């Protein structure tokens, strides 16, 4: 199975920046769209940003203009540059990958979704 490993979380003051990274490893799956989700204390997990293989990006309104998502297809890696951080950005950030694999000679395709273990981002006021 594909494993996603995140890094880069930490503690930062309001207005500061963090760079998150995530790399996919193992398995026979082809990595397609990748993205970042976050879960604030007491809240449901929410979408932060996504990026397709072709580089098409999408951002949640709450982070638009402050966060930037990028990827390295050769490394199956995705990055999130988070600038001008606010206390409400405090959350566990999860890497996500949509993946596919051809499983038989007829060309049937299996599509799966994989998640990282999460990395804590804390923004102090």
C-alpha cells in the first residue's frame, strides 16, 4: 500500500510561516490528485488545498491568498507553504492522495484514497 509521510508542522506566532511537505512511497499505485486537509479542535476535517498532476490548484476560501500548494510528480510529493498564519489555522494537517492502479490484463482500474498520519500546526496569538 501507499504510505504518505508529512513533515514541517510546528509552533509559530501569528503572522509567521510554515512549510509542510508530504511524500508518497511504496505500492504499485499511480498518484493522481494530491492535497491537504486539516482538522481543527472539535471540528470536522476540512479541505485546505488540492493540486492535480497537471498543476491545477484549488484553495479553500479561508486560506486563499495566504497558502500555496505545489507538487513534484517525479518524487510523488506535495507541499504546502502557509504564510501569514492565524490562530484559526491551528489544526492537524493531513496529506491526501488520490491513486489508481491497473489490476488486470483487461485494463480494469482500481481507485483508492490514501492519508498521512497528520502533522500538528499551532499558531499562537
